[in-house]
């Protein structure tokens, strides 16, 4: 979806009587942030709580070309966007991800949402170079949904925890501190103590100033089938 089409119109909801009730119209003034789904729904894992149902065989939203991404970024700049996020699917599956990162960083700050499974030593060194030398800030958001393999791999797949932890250690060693995003897929992750424990867990991986973001479940996509949807 283009930035202009993403600028929403009036919203509607279901009233107490069951009829549709229109909300107030809000005039579009400017775009603050643009989210670009660069790999569509293509991902190297199929998380059980994924709200866009991404996975290795998911083609419901196609991968974007470099030209399409560049056009979206230019449109966003014209609408006043101040930063960009690359998402998917898994952005590092895009064969031209390095060029896409540079396209964004020529225009505005960029964050890439990733499961970090494709960040080997070479990719990590490249990230570190962009992290330190880009005109605009470059950031990563790495998904990790637990402090143990049992907790994380329950929703993200067998062996994912160990591989992500390995990548986090790799990033810590080159001086890159990503935001680690944690989806509250079980009650224990919603407690205040979990935030403290997760921060200390990341310190143990080598981050002196850990950055953690806890996210609520979105009960759509696979999560609706795993537990329940909003209408339930």
C-alpha cells in the first residue's frame, strides 16, 4: 500500500444495536512514519502467533522490488515522514536488502524488524558499519519471545532461541545494541518482574544498556487460530 493510500479515511465500528456506526472524519495532515513491508509475507520461520501469517511458503503479500520501495520512500518524504521501518516477513530475506537499507538512510532514519536468524558475521559487520557511519540513525528490532528456549521456541520454532541469542552476542561484540522486542504470548511475560528479568538476561549477553520493548498479542492471523480472536 502506498503512503497516500495508507493515510486512513473515516473509521467505523459496530454499535450496541449491531448496526455500523461511523466515527468522525479526521483530515490527513502529514505522515510521521512509513512502514514498508519489503518482503511481503515471506519469512524463514512460521511463528505460531504471527499476526500476518508470514512463513516460508506465504505469498499473500508479494516481495517489493527496489523501485517500489524507493517510490514509497520518496512519497513518504513528500508527505513529511520523519522515519521508516522495514518489515515483512523477514527483511533480510530480500536479495537486495543492503541496497534497500541505503535507499532509506539517504532520506531518513531507519529501523529494520528482524528475527536475526540471517545475521552472520559478515552481515553483522555490515550492520555495524551502517550503524556507526550513516547520516541518519540505523536501528534493529530483534524478536525474542522468552528468556529460555522452552518459552521462546513454543511459538517461534525449535532451535530459534539459541540462534537468536548467538546473533545478539555477535551484535554486542561489535557495539550494536538492538531493541529486543518481546511479544507477551503467555501470562508470565506480562508481569512487571519479567521486564527486569529480561533486562538482566540481555546484560548477560554483553549489552551494558539493554533496550527492550514488550508488545501485546495481536489476535489476528495465526494467533487467532492458536488461542482466540477478538470476537471470542
